[in-house]
């Protein structure tokens, strides 16, 4: 299972219908929270997302609409009796902010809160486990800001049954073959793994572009991605304003997806000045047909 669930799709000012940026990436049995705008924990409850499965939090930058909900969520997790560690990845200043908030309120967490700073000079892979690899990269915003690449890894090789049988490999050994091991027969023949297995299919790739203005340098990060999320704060008639405020328009997001050869684009971070979002989708689809609005409560399978 590899999917993205939108919890918030609005920019700086929340509205009664739309919430600041937050989304959940589901990778098998673990949940990853990407940004945590105000009210995110209420969205957890509204969409019946199990907070106990949350393992990692990624905060792209320190504008409030991307992290003001974090301390409330952390405090609630503790009140609910969480004991498993929680790892937060974010700009280095975020650790001091969280510590100050907890110090001033006398909060003592019931679980270990781990913090990993995001530093531009260390961009690249920052998390890797058996299922998932996460990388980060700098975007172009008014303050340090990062995007994230989530790759679901396929590690198990595929058995070729007829070949395995021909080399007299017992079925009990197949799990080791799937992990890449060779097989030593009793007669001394070493059966190479690639004689009896096929390489695993390529993993799935999801790319999250946080706040940014359009830049050609950002396109390679989304190359051949299965799904791309990109901010579209403004419709394209406000391209000049978008550039001045280090944001993007519909056409710019769609152009990035097109040039990156992405498979699908979802757009969000809409300015509160808009009530009707259908023009956003229409403008994107004129450039990149497989574009959709990132709608709150909707899960997008990767």
C-alpha cells in the first residue's frame, strides 16, 4: 500500500472549507505526516486516521501554515498514552521551537521525540528502511524550504519456477533467493541468483514540492515520478505576483510535471482568495492532462 491522503490543501489563511497544508503518506503499515498546519489533528479525527501508526513527521519550512499544528498533535499523542518514538524531520530551528513550547507549558512527553535537522548541504537521502527511502531537496522560497521524494522500495526478487526446479533448488530456499542469495548445491555447483530469479520491478515514487516559485532546476527531482504534488497558490493570470511571493501558478506546476515526464499531478496550497477551485484544475489540464485537485479527505494511490 502506497498512497497520499490530503488533510489540508490551503495556503496561509485557513477557511471554513479548507485547512492549511498537511498530508499523510501511507507506506504499508506506517504513516508519514508531511507538514502540519493548524488543525491537522482534527483532520486525523475527521478522516479516521490512526495516530498510533504515525512514525515520521516531515516539516518543509517554518511558515506557520506548515507547522503551527505540530505541537498540539505531539501533546495529544502523549495524552493518549503513546510510547513509541516519533521522529520529526525539519529545519534546525524547529527543534528549539518545540523545546521552548514544551518547557513553557511544563510538558513532559510520555514517548521519545527524536529530531533530525534538514540542512541544504546534506540534501539527499535522509531516511531508508525496508520499505521506504526518503530524500529531500531545497526549493525556491523566501526562507529555507524543502521538498521531499518518497520512494517505496521493491527489494524481493521474483522466482523463475522452471529455472529453480531445473537447478534442483528446494522450495524452502526460495525466500533466500528472493533476497538475492545464491544457492550451493550438494554436488558443488554454485547456482547464481540471476540464473533463477528476475530483478524486482521498479519502486513507486512520490514527489512533494513545498512552497516554491517555478525553476527549471527543480524539474529533475520529479523525473518519471508516479505522482507529484505541487503548490499552485495562484491561477496563471497572477504569475507575476506568484514569482514575487516565491509561489507557483497552475501552468507552472503543470509545466514542471510535463517536463519531468511524471505520470500524475495533484495540486494544492490554494490562496484563500479563491472559493471556486475548478479553474485551477482546468488550467493545469490544458498543459498536463493528468492533473487533479488535491482534495481534503481524498486518498491518491501511487
